[in-house]
């Protein structure tokens, strides 16, 4: 939403500049220029066709540097803005690709590859790191604890498909920790991997009644108490969250390049106006011929006089 608002602001800013057709600082006083051309038609020389600053602005807004090239092929910014554009596009594609690659990595890490997992008794099994079946079993137990408990059906909304929300939820929300293999085979089974009824520790509060405060292992150190929100309850989940954060950083870098592209288009459009006005100032020059009309007194009479000056 924030990106949409910023882009809309930039577009409205550029549109506002287009609307200011009467501002001398933007377009120049074209009407006055046209009048001066008519009055001085006999004494000026048109070196070349004048360029339209609106056309130049729109061209550079679409393709940075195009408006400068249209106005003056020798203008250095006609080549600087396209070079910046190419660099920004390259950076955007590179970081977007890196973000996509890291996204595939954490998705594969979660539930797209079988791993060999060692149980408490030393035996091994082949499993996925995250499994919905394990998650749903624990959910069913928690929902039956107490009718006023926070663990009721609407509290668990894990997507049944491998969509973006699924991969976001299993790392973001602590109540989806139950599906991670290292949590499940530590807190929900015995050391042989057999499902067992939980012996977790509920506590009473005046506001909510019975709520779940954390986990106690079913085997090993039964006095240990680990909160679901703690990464100590699932090192796999901690690794997964770190992998997702790395992907987010790459996408954040690509977003910077997107904003850079937007500013490059706006900057190129404004510079195209500057270049066009500079070119137009040299489009019409003085021919050197000037006629002056004035009065003088000769022999005590007021005499009209016409003088012709020519600079060479």
C-alpha cells in the first residue's frame, strides 16, 4: 500500500508540472516569444526549428534521455539518463533474481525435501522439516482443552496449499511451530517417535481462563520449560526464519532500484525541459540590422529621423 501511495504521489507531481502551462520557469513565455518574432521579423534570423518542451518532457518521462536527444543530440544528459536507466534496471533484475533464488531455498528447506532426522533413542527417520499432519494433530488436542481457551478453530488458519501465505505463516506465527519436526519429536512424542498425549503446563489467568504457556518435553529433561515463541523450541524454525529474512533483504534492495527508476524518469523529464529551453534561446538570433526612429531639432525645427544600424 505504501508503494502505491508513493508512486501515485510521484505521478501526480509530474502531472502537476505538465498542467503548469503558463509558468515561465517551466515552459517559458511562448506567447511573448511569438509576438517578438512577428515584430522583429525583418531583423532576426531563424537558425533552425524550435523544439517543443512538452514533447521533450513526455519523451523523457517515457524513455529517459529521449527528450534531450530530440532537443539537442549533443546534450550530455541525453546519454547520462539512459546509462543510469540501464544500471538501475540491471540492479533491479539482479536483486529480484537473488530474492527469487533465496525464496526457493527456504521453500525447499521447509517442506520440499526429505531429510534424515535422528530421534531421541538414536534411530533415524526420513521426514519433511514441516508437515501439516503433525501441525493438525497438535491443533486437535489444543482445541479440546477448554471451550474458552484461545486455541479454538478460528485460531488455526494454516493454508492447505503451498502458497505465499503458507510459507509466511509457518515462520511468522508461534502457534504454527507444532508442525516443525524438531519441535514435534521433542514435545509431542516419546524418544522413539511414538505419538503421546501432551503433558504441557497450562496456567490460569483471570481474563482468559486456561491458556497455554509453553512446552515441557515428554522425554529427557521433563522440568525444562520452553515457550512456543522462543526459537529454542525449534531450531529448524529459527533457520527458516533467517532464510526468509535474507530473501526479504534482497527484495528490499530491488525496491530501492524501482524507486530509483521512478526518480530517473521524473528527473529526465524535468531536465528535458531545461535542455529544450536552452536550445530554443539560440534558435533565433539577431541579424545585426536595427532601425531606430527618433526626433531631433534642426534649425529650430523638430525633425523626425530614421536611423539604420548594422552590426558586422
